[in-house]
């Protein structure tokens, strides 16, 4: 029973930390351009060597 007094606050703290990280990523614009990275890999922007 003593272990529950430690595990419950730790679990709540980790949950709050995860929620805080998610809310921070929303406010910093991490999810603004979801298709950009997927399309960027298909584009060939590197210069071609014509040797």
C-alpha cells in the first residue's frame, strides 16, 4: 500500500508532463504543415552532375 502513495503521484506527474509537451508542440506550430515534409522528400532539389 505504501507503493501506491508513490506510484500515483508519479503517474499523474508524467501524465501532466506529457500533456504539457503536447500543448507546447501545438502552440509552437509543430502540426502546421503536415504535408510539406511528405512532399519534400519526393522533390529533387539537388543539383545534377552532368559528367
